[in-house]
């Protein structure tokens, strides 16, 4: 990551935030700094720089580290855990911004479809098998293309309000969690594949492909997002056609990939409207108390 900091200088805080220049005062979060006045300062007569309206060092209380303005989620191990495990971030960004919103109906619908399709898995699979010439490599190529493409696009061409550094780590987290959930279910269910192999449910190729397609759609959207979902669908179809999976395996994999990407994308970036996420990109205002003389204010942005 490249971080460019522009020091705005030492600002003498005159007690009331209204005394700040409007361009800086507008950028301050209400919770960023708490200033308390103490008109009974005993040492003000000894130091002409001190006045009842000038905050002391212990009067400046920095914002807690889980706030998006002062904490970067992927710059340190401590910052990672403080931001990713913050209950407030999960409530605001994941629960309110995604899990209770209409987009979550897509993975839920796929999960319900997987449960329903399981009763007709064998006849459905037999009707699809061999329609592409039994070419298992089709699913391999499309899946790898989507995963690699989603990482490159998110780093080189991040969406509005995002940055390549946080996008890279978000993608790594999405694919890591998707693989973990998929592998755990494979072992727990232990379903036999149509070809006779093991670990059929759910489809790992499909879960990774749809997770990648979701990331592309969140960053670029439009025709590129639609095309990504089309390739992900082809991945799932190929897995059935090549006798590697049943239809319910593929539907469940798609649900896992979309849901995982949706949850972690909401955690990192919010929904772009009411919530903003722990990796809220773009311009940042940072404030460092400097005792009785004021504070160092800086602007930084990530790209």
C-alpha cells in the first residue's frame, strides 16, 4: 500500500470546534475528539500559552481504534483483528447493510433450490452429462480465470470509494473463507460423486467461481459483472456435465460463494449508502493530540 500524508500543520485548538477552519471542521467525525473545558486551570497564569479555552493533553480523547478514520484494517495484525471482529462493524455493515437487505435473497434462494433439487439430482445430472463433450477442463479454466481476474481487477481498477490494497486483502479473505466452508461441508457430508469419487457436496469450483463473480460485480458491475456471473454459471454447468457433481452440489456452492463474498464485502465497504465499512477508502482525516499546543491534523488517501 502507498499512503500519502499531507500534514496540515499544528492547529491551535481554541476550545470550540466551531473555531476550526470550515474545511477541516466539516471533515471531523463527531466522535473523533472530545474536548472538555476546565475554566479553573491553576497553571494558566504561569504559562501565557495556556488559557481556560485551550485544551490540555489529557482533555483530548482520541477516537477508539475500531473507528474507520483512525484504524486501517489491513496495515497491522492488531488492526486486522480490532476492525474485523468489531461487533459494531458487523451490526452496522453486515447485518443492517446486507443480511437484512434484498440482495441476500439470491444466495438464500440458491440454497433453497439446492435442497429442492436434491430429490431429482440423478435424473437431472444424467440429462446434462456429456452435453459439452465431457470436457472437465472447461470448469477448471473458467474458475481459474474468474479468481485471477477478480483479484487483478480489484487491485488495478478498484470501484468507487475503494482502494487496491484493501481490495486485495478482501479478496484473499473471501476465497479463504469460501474454501474453508466448502471443505468443511465436503468432509461433514461425505457425499459420493456421480463418477464414483468422494466429497461431492458442495462444489468447490462453483463456490470459488461465484465468489469471484460477486467481487467483480461489486467492484466493476455492469456488463462485466453480468459476464462474470455467466462464466460462473458455465463453471457450475461444466461440473455437472463432466460427472464431477450433482445439480444440488453446484447450487449449494453458488450460494456459499455469493453469501461469503456479500458478507465480507459489506464488512469492508458497507452498502455504499447508509454504511461505509471498516475499509472505507478515499480521503481520511487523522488527528494526533500534541499536548497543550493543539494537535497535528493530516489528510491521507490510499490508492
